[in-house]
C-alpha cells in the first residue's frame, strides 16, 4: 500500500478530512454509529502524525466538555481500533490514525526518534516472510509488532543542513 509523504510538507487538513470521510463511510457501511465522542477522538488523534496517548486524549476531551471518564474514552478508542481507523503503537503506548482504514492490513511502523512522527509502511512481503520463517520452526504466528525507530526523511534533511 502506498503511504503518503506524511512527514514531508503536506496539507495536513487534507489528511484529517480524508480520515473523517473514510470513518463516516466505513461506519455507515457497517451499520455503526460514529458518535460525537468517537468522531472527536479520531479527529484529535489525527491532529498530527505523532501518536496520541490515551491520557492526552482524555485530557483534551475533558477540556472540551465531553464526558471524559476513562471508560468512555477507552470505549471510543476500542471502537476506533476495532474499526481499523486507528492503530496502537505499542512501544509508545499511543494511538495513530490510519490512512488506509478501508483496506485490511496490519500496522507496521517507522518511528522517528527526533520528531516522534510515525509512518506506516508496506507490510505484505514482510508478513509473508514472517509466517514462513515461523512455520519453519513449527510456530503458528498470531501477532506481530513491528516498530522500527530511526530518523525520518525530514529530520534527516534537517540534520544534514545543520552540519553543512
Ligand atoms: Zn498529514
Ligand atoms: Zn494502517
Ligand atoms: Zn522526524
């Protein structure tokens, strides 16, 4: 799957609008309701390409006068996760909006050490290789957490600029 140049200069409003439109469409298709709190939670997670922790989300929703009791927020998060609208980035214990929610896939992530932006990357080849390697050891693969850390293109370019 193609990821957009999330970390390059881009019109992020476009990311947000697309994500919300996809969410509306998916929910309608599945007969689910994108309630106000679910929608706002998704929007807040999409404020940037930096994953948002549950407590940060809780605080933001509280500020806006939503019922921000932890169960409400966790239920909204569970819904967004189950719908594939967000991914959990385990190593950051935080949530990232998914730009490909309409396609079934696993979240494999590139995490920038510098700006903390997270980008998804294509998983299909790796996924097939993992299943095969695990099977060679008689192991049935059930879950994969692939989170790579490093420097994103933008931060790398900045670092080069500073050293010049
Ligand atoms: Zn964006
Ligand atoms: Zn995704
Ligand atoms: Zn970066």
